[in-house]
């Protein structure tokens, strides 16, 4: 029986999430301003801007806040679709290439001719001569250790690994319970 690793998901780095989180924060500020403006004193400048001047705008302040919020939530969800997933049969690289649709590329363990870990982005060389570049992840060392562990168990050559003696063993489910 061949070695089947437990499933592990490695998400994108936090620095790549910052733009969508800033967008979400701006949307929350706009929603709060619209809500406060609608319930503020009728003589205040915020009430005047949000409620009184609403009839001359193309879309209302409330509609703008809803559209902005939906866009921000979609941006955060879109960012969470990216990363690398290791499962029993291989590696899955998840990226978002078009507006909302993720691009999922799956590579099975028998397809892999070599795993390259000494480049800025990890690469998987396939048996047909293609090179698959995995997306950047937040836990680069964890992904490298997991790929190296699976490669050693499945006899896949690794270029640039740390060596199995330096990789800590994963915590088993029975050890976590104790």
C-alpha cells in the first residue's frame, strides 16, 4: 500500500490579503457613515449629505453602501480561494484567474518527476516535461516539509529540500487528544 498523506491546506500570505481587507474596512466605514447619517440630527452636515442630497445622485447612498459591501465581501472570499492543498492523491494548486472563477490544477503523485523547493516559488516537474509552479503560501516551511515528507515516502526526487532529519514529525490525532 502506498503512502497517503493527511489533507493539509496552505493559504496565501497575509501580505497578499491586505488589499481586500482594506477594501472591506473601507466598506464598513461607508456603511457606518450611511447609517449614522440617516439617524443623525436633520441640521447636521452628514444628514444633509446622506439623505437630503440623495435625490440628485445616480444611485442612493444606501445602494452604494450595499454594492460596496458586497464587492468587499466578494474580494475577501476570492482571496480565500487561493492556495495549495495537499490531499491523499496529490497536490492541488488553487488560483483565481478570472473575475470570480477559481482555477484549480490537480497533480497526482505518480505524475510528478521531481519537486523543486529551492526557488522563490515551489515547482513540480511532471513526467511529460511540464513545470507546474505552485502559488505562494503563508506557511512556506510547512508546505516544504510536507512536500518533502510525501516525496520521500513516494520516492519522488526533491531538489533543495532540508533533509528528513531536520523536519519535525507531524502531530498525530491521538497525540492531540492527550
